[in-house]
């Protein structure tokens, strides 16, 4: 004889009557779909920002910048300081014997109409600059020539600001043509225009660099490299691994959205939990005779409680799947801009799994009390219930 | 039928042809609402959470619009077109003031460095006399402006800035810069706090305001005579955009081209350039309401389904469909409106949380304020939700077969 698992049988009985409770079941599904959908949509901003910033990071790259500015492009580094930095130990050298480093400058350009000041940046890079960008690739046109008044545009900036190859950008000393478009693993650099650092500095009448990006021989030499720079009395600089620097920058951009997403998610989740408890209590009431019958023919209180809990989890998971799919269809890979960072919203598979787990937890919180009540129903009285 | 008789009793005792109809209905509604206090409380809690979210979103949305709406329409920001680190010559101030329609122009320049530790970036926003007009919304009295320009090293700190640096009236505030910044090669700037003034919404983290003349006289001779930008007051707000274009045209072919934008356009561009918080708040708020509609609708539907015989009795003794509809609507509206009021109160409590307890990530948004308008929005939405939730049960009751329902059979 086939032995049936009591909780499974109790669950099956419950599921068979779901059709009669379609309205209330739908409320749980919709409630959880709203919670998970909204939370994932908000978190897609954080995920997109983090993906963009981490795409450009490399732990064997280091950024050196002024100790006062505390960031790349802050207070300037004069040429003599850059010369000293390039002699620091640990910097990798190229086939020509020159250090693999790029002294860079970031200049803000007047953006297209409708965008705020500071949303479009031009990065002046050294001859090794493009080699230090992971995944750098010219996708249309050509690379700018060193010393020429030419620019190339990142794909994100191209689509956001409409800066096409062949167009030109007004600079202080005239119009500079955009001669190419590039990608760089979807990194922050794609939000910018690139040009030759020396030519950009000359046009902008700037004497100091904003920072120096260097390729280290290995990630392990960073500490020694940093110590040499920060203890050098001729310098007032600090160094940071590029990956750490970009992570810090990403957090600066995304902390608001992360906090906002969790705040909203928690508030909505509380509403959904109260709603689930109320609905499941009603379900217990509607199924009183059914529960009593199961108990009378030998099913234990644990099986009854499990069936209620499984039902809540089942409905919540349906809601979570619907909410995740809706959020993914609406927002995944949509381009967005935050300050000067152009990025694509992202709802990853991992986030969707997180949504399912969160929904299951909410279901347990919402279904536990009704499940206990169902398990503790007095059989003799319940079986006579109308 | 115990509850029914309890409820109907007062109806006949209190009611009269000329009596208050709402008073007659109240015992019925009350008994329906309080019959299952646990369920009613859970529904109320869920609705309250939904409206707390909705209220917060409305308040945040309003805060963004407040920033835009509060932007002066009679003011233009003039900056270097290409973000020139040397800024613009102070001489442009007189040329801008000579343009038809300009009232006055105020210049500004930062004294930037660090306070005590190189990691503690600090700056003082030094301004000249034209700022009395160009930045007239800054909460300084005429005598305080006089005091600022007369004192030289004096600064006024807004509340947030004073909190950040722990400043009080009479304190000194040191900023360290590179020695070459000052003519005397000193690396420190010592300012004296003249007073703490209310915050200006333009500065999220507060601002320290000093005198441009004093800072200029202390700078190295080679770097004097420059400003970072101007705030220009114009006579006719309707002409502000045209005057901004005229300013840019005037200096377009000069060594220092300008980029001029009205305060209002600047505020709108900033709101559009970031993630569209305003539309996000609506999206989230509507998702919250959507959840409440389903919950309330289900709750009312359940309540009506359980009390079909009672409604049949009411109809049998002469209650019209309209009266029954009013009863159901009130049953739906009361928890919704109560939840809206309590939820909006909770939202008000959230926004009243002192800044030091707010997660750092949320500090950069305009501070939301829950107003009477927020409550009105919430109550209006609550009524709409109640109507939406009550529609199906009302339709069901309209088609109720009284004899079948009274016979105890499913209608």
C-alpha cells in the first residue's frame, strides 16, 4: 500500500479548494508582487551603478590623487609631482620601457539642453590611457590622435546626449570633432568623452592634472607603492586601488537608492504581512470543516499547520515571480543617468532569487499565526461549524 | 442574528423621518466593523502601512517640486562656460550690471582647503555686496550683511554647517590651504563665526558664508581679481531667459565665455538629470495603493458574503438599494480613511526623524514635509479605494434574491 505523506495530503486538499478562494488568494499574490516588484525595481538602480563602476575596476591598477582633494579630479597634481609619481616602485613598464601610467584630467563640459551642469565630462588621458581601460574598443570611427583637437565618445554618452561620430563639441579654443565612439566593458568611462590630456589641459587653460592611473606589476605591490608615495616629503598625494576607488564611488552614488529601496520594501512588506495574516485567518475559517475532517481521519496538527504555511508560501512565490518578471520586463537594461554616471538598470537572476527568498520569508511571517490557529482548532466543535 | 438585532435596535430607537440619516446608519456600520476586531485591526494595519508609504512618497515628491518652485524666477546664474578653474574676471560684474534689465550682480569665490585633517574638506563661500540682491533669499538681515562685509574675517554659518563643524557664535574656524594661495604665504585662514543662521534649501549640507573682499585681499596677487561666478538679479522675471542669452552673447567671443541659466531652469535641469525621483515616487506610491485596493476589496467582499442574510433582512424590511450601498460604502470608507489618517501621521513621524538618525544615503534628497495637502491626497485616495473596493459587493447586493437569501440558501 502506498503511504502518503500527511502534510502533502493536507496541502493537496488545501490547493484543491484554492479555486473557491480565488479573490483572497489573488490579494496575497498581488500584494507580494507589488512588494517584490517595487523593491527589485529600486534595487536595479544600485545594481546597475555597481555593475558600471566595477566594470572599470582592476585591483592591479592604482589611482593616485591629491591628498587634499580625496578624489580623482579634485585638487590638482602639478607636473613635477606627476614626474615623481611615475618613478614610484611597483609600476609596470611597457615594451618601450616607459611606465604604464596615464596622467589624466577631468573637465566638465556644457551639457546638452535639459541636462544639468556637470552631467557631461571630458577625460583627458595620456598615451597609455586607453590601454589601462579594461575592454577598451573603438566601435565606430577611429581613435583620437595625440596632440590633435579631437575627441572620442563613450557609447553611453553617445546615446544619452546624442553626441554622434562626426558631430563636434565646442571647446574654449574652437570646435573639436568627435572622430570615434568606444566601449569599455560598460564602465563609467563610457559616460564620458575622451581626448588627449595635454591638448585638453591646454584648451582648458589648466596647469595641473586631476590624477594618475598606473598599472602595477601585480596587485600585491600596492601597499609598497602607496607607502612610497605617502611617505615621500615631496608629495602630498594618496593612492587607492582602482577597484576600491570605484567601489567607494559607486557607494557614493548608490547609497541613497539602496537605503530608499529597503525602506520602501520594508514598509510595503509590513502591509503585505498584515494583509496575508488577515486573509489566511479568513481561509482558516472558511476551511474549518475541512480541517476538522482531516483531523478526524487521523492527520496531525503539524500536517494541518504545514499545509497552511505551504499555501501562503506558494501564493507568495507566485506573487514574487510575477513581480520579478514585471520589474525585469519594465526596467532591466534601461539606460538611466545619475549625476555624470550613465548606466543601465539591472535586475539579475541573483536579485530575482533574492526576491523569491524574501517572498518566502514574508509568507512564513504572514502564514505562521493562521497556521498555528488552524492546527489548534478543536476538532469536535470545528466539525459542526457551518 | 444576534449582531443584526443589536445593530438594528438603535436604528429604530434613534431614527425618525426627519432624523439624521448618518446617525441611523452608524450602529449598523459600527457593529459590522467591530464584529471581528482582529480582522478589522489587521486590515487597518495593512492599510495604514500602505498609506504611510503613500504619504511619504507624496511628501517626497512635493519636496522635489518645492525645490523647483522655490527657485527664483528673477535670478540668473552666470558661470564660466568651460568650467575654467580660474573662473571669470570680477570686471564682468559691472558689464553684466550694465545690461538692460539687470538689477544687480553678486560675485562669489570659494576659499577651499581642509579643516584640521586633510580628509576633512572645508570651504567658505565668499561673496560681495551684490549678493544682497543676487542672493536675497539667504536669511541674513541688512545689519548682518553689513556686519559680514565690515568684519573681514567674519563668517555666518547655516545651522547644518554649524552642526557639522560644531560651531557657535564667537568661535574661530581654521581652513588650511597651500601656502601659495595667500600673499603672505601662510597656510591657514582663520575665520570668526559671527552667527548661526537658518538653513537655505539650496545647500543640502549647509554653507559657511564669508566676505569676498577680505579673502581677495589675502590671496596671492597673481590670483586676485577672479570669481567663480555671479548671481544676477533681474527686474522682470519674464525676461530672465532672454537676459541670460544676452549675457552669454556679450561674452561669447571674449577670453572668458559664460554659461548663464535662470535659477528655475537650473533647478528643473537638475531634477531631470538625476534618476527621476519624482516619477519614482509616484510609481511606488501607486504600487502601494494598488495593494490596498485589492486588500480592501477582498475584506469588504468577505464581510458582505458572510452577512448576506442580514442584508436580505434589511432589504426585506424596506432598505432600498441606495441605503444598502451607503452602508457598504461606509464600511469600506471608514478603515480606509482611518488608515489614511494614521498612515499619513506615521509618514509625518518618519520625516520628523532628526537628521542624525537618518541613514547617510538619504541625506542628499530634499527634506520631505508632510502637509495638509498630503493628508488631503491620502484621504481622497482612501475614498476612491473604498469606492473601488465596494463596487463588486454592492453589485452583488443589488442582485440579491431576498427570498433565497432569507431561506438560508446561497443566493
